[in-house]
């Protein structure tokens, strides 16, 4: 590794120096180096040097011996010797698949597999599995790695990828993959490692078109932010759906009822009608059957008839994808109609300058403005929210009168939902810049996206593929998905591979069993999780003094190694902050923001308050509080303590 870095540094120095000297001390007729090539090579080595930095972690974690006698180490990145031969294979290389998938019953030409144990970069042990014996052997090193305490942000799982996870990670680039995953099944890790695998195996395609990771909130993104750089991938953009649309800058907020309407998929039809409803008829452009459209062209006079113009409008409406393209299509039809007349009368075809001049004539511009007026997003939004007649026309037969009355606002002070509507409107006005689309998008906690949010992401996917991750049981927004089929339709994907992960590696069985009591009451058709872990602990603490009970539970949790998470209803969390301030290794989290996070020890405070807590905007949404509780109960990777002064919710009882 050090030798590879030294070689790369030498290349960087050589080409950076040549670029610096390329324009100096050259006489007349002197030929300098290829400055462009030198610049490219110098810049190529910068990310490579960053990739070759020693991060204090093991460079390999496994080894396999094949039937033909060859053997290979498996690690986080490719490492070669001085002859260019591989010393360590990247975990994403095709041959590494054998390491993850081989078993005693399906050896895949692997005779023996070795797993290494590490603490940081220090080797602590290894164990061998002889697949020729035909017996499955439990791995203590694998178990220890899975159960290792969480002391910070999410880490990669390259050393512990399970066969069913590996199969999903290595799906080809064109596959749209939808993963329903119970808590602790590693669905987030699958998505991030799939992004890294795709970038490694489809470098040319995805380096240009890009890979995007969309998460539910900034806390979640902060938690996962270190995984891809550890795997050597620093070019992936990680964002939230609010950041994607600029909704995080929204200056106003909606009422709960207005937000429900604005996030509804029917708003897409309203937006379409609001844009395309501006298209008129030839009569709106001042054309009659008797007069037609008279166009002055220098000394010539041309006339286009009513039927010709009506056909041009109908064809533009039928064959163009965007409003702006439709106006140009009508404009081009007018030019072609006049050109044919000119060719017949003058015997030659006018050039491009003539066509440009013709388009600018007052009669053509007046006709187009009457039939197909110029629009922008702000104009349409202003009319939609400020003109009652226009709003009524756009929503007629789509929304009720009560729902229509909720569509109010100020375009200058948009809400987060207004920016979704603006994005939808602009998609009808003009095509997005190709640079705004991605070759692959990984969407985590996708069950919480509204139809309108899904459509925003779909427009940035284009012809690319998606990996959609989530758990219907953890849907906690008022518009949470009821089925993955509907969610994938909103994301614009028809050919989809659906799969379900039910085997948990993160949450111990004793904790999963408690959460599974709540699952049947969530109204979703997903299978209960099962855990391979027999460790872990669960304590139920009834107390008369809630704050004292929480303080005691946290003190007890801190006697063990690892990170402690205290999860409470949003208002309760705010009240507990002064109680826990300054406590080391403890994070206080509102139940509404706990999704996707994990802690060694979790203290869940007053479950019934979490169930009863209102949703964002002050409204109580049926079932959302219970789902927040389900999420809270499944954040622990070792120990869970439930502290309560009131009776436990009936759904938690045996």
C-alpha cells in the first residue's frame, strides 16, 4: 500500500511540475509538453492519493483457497505487488463473490475460507472453515464483529456481508431494486454497499452520470456519511429530499390539512392542467375561417388558414412533452407552412435567417401569445394561488371544494410542499438539464416519501435505475406508503425486483420479540423479523418519578461499553435535555427523528406518550405514534430499557 502511494505521489509530482513549467522559458519554435494531458494526470492522482491514505483499518479481512490451488486475500480495496499482481482483491471484484457466497452445500470452487479478526488495523485472530468437510460452521469472529459496540457513526459491513445481502448488492446496474427490510436486517448497509459496488463495476457509466443517496433527514445523513469514503468512494452525493427540492429553505409552513392535499398524487394532475390549460385555439390567436393568419414578409404577404393552424396546435399538444417545446413546435409549423408557399411562388427555399425573421414578425408573435402564451413557474403558481377562477378550473373534478380552498399561499414565501408543486409545474414547462439526472439513486426510508416527493426524485432519475430501501412498518409520515407497488409507480419505475429481508443481524432476539408485539397493530402486511442474535437484554422499569427513572437507567447503561440513546416523545425529549446535559456517550433523540439510527443501549421513555404525540403541524395522525414507538423499540443493538410512569400501551403487552 505504501509503495502504491509512493508511485502515485511520484506521478503527481512529475505532472504537476510539468504543468507548472510548461509555459516557462520557451523560445520561438520550442515545443512544450502537452499541458492538457499533464493537467489531467495531475488531477487524476489527487483523489487516488486520498484513496490510498492509511485510515487505521484493516486492509484485508478474509482469504480463500480455490480447488485449483490459488489463494486470494479479500479486502476493502485492491492492493498489488511490485510486479502488478494482486495481493488483495477488492471486495467488489467478481471473484470476491465466492468469499461471500460459498457454503458447505455450494462451495463455488472454494476449498477453504479464512476470516480474520481485527481491532483497528491490529490482527487479533483468525479462523478457518474447510468447506470440503460438507458441514456448516458458525463463525465466532463474524458474530463478534456483528455484536461489536457502536461507538460513533455507521461503519461499513464488508467483513460481515451475508449471502442474501451480497446477492442484492451485486445486482446489475440496470436493475430497479426494492428492498423491504425489517429492523436490523441491514437494508441501509445493502444500499450503500450497492452504490460502492456499482461505481466499481460500472465506472465509465456512473462516473459520468453520477450516483445519489437520498436519506430522510440530515441526522441520518450524518450517521451514514463515513461509510462510502471508507469504501473508497467519495464522489457520491448524499442529500435529503428537502435539500433536493430546496424545501429546507422554505419560508412558510402549511397546516396539516393543506400539507396532506399538496403532497397528494392528485396534485400532479392539477399542475398538469394548470400549465397545459393555457393552450388555446386558433380563434384565441385572432384567426377566423375567413381571414386566416396574415403575415407580412417584406414585399410578400402570406396567409395560413384556420384548419392548418388548428392542426398545428393539435399536433404540438399531442407530440411534445413540455409546454415550451409545444410553443416552438407551433412556431416551426407556421414557418414550414409559409416556406412551402414561398417555394411554390418564388421557386427557391428561404434560408435560416429568413425563418428567424419570420418568427419575429408582429402577427406571428401576437398569434403565439394568444394561442400558446409564454409561461414560467412563478407565473403559474401566482395564478394558481391568487386567481380563484383559474384555481377552480385547474382542480375541477380532481379535488373537492374543501380541498381546493386549502391551496393558498404566497409564491414569494413558499412552503416545503409549494416547492414540490413548483418542481412539478416546471417539469411540464421545460425538460430538466441532463446534468441534473443520475445514473443510479439509492433511496433510504422510502416508505415515508409522499407521491409528490417520489415524483421529484423520479425526474432526477430519468432513465437511470434506483435502489429503494425501507420498511412499511416504520412509515411515520401522514402520507406514508401502504404498498411498495404504489411507491415504485410514483417513482416512475415499472420493471422492479421486489425482495424482503426478515433476518436481523443488528437487534437481539429478545428486543425484536417485544417490537413484534406492536407490528400486527400497524396495519401493514410485512413479515415479522427474526434475529440470529441470542445475546442482548431487555429491562422494563416502572417508576413514579420519570426523570429520576431515566437518570438511573442512563447511569446503569453507562457502566457498559458503547453509545447510549435516550428516545422520548418530542416534547418529553425537550424537557429531558437539561436533565441529561453534559452526560458523556449519551444522545437524546426525539422519537420522530430516531429512524435509521442505532445505539448499543437504548432507553425508551414513556411509550404511551410516544403513541399519543401529535405529528408535525400539531395534528394527531392515526397510527403514526404507534409506528414511532415501533421505531424506538428497534434502535438498540445490545440492550433496551423501557422507563414508564404510566401504563404501557396495550400493543406492547404480552
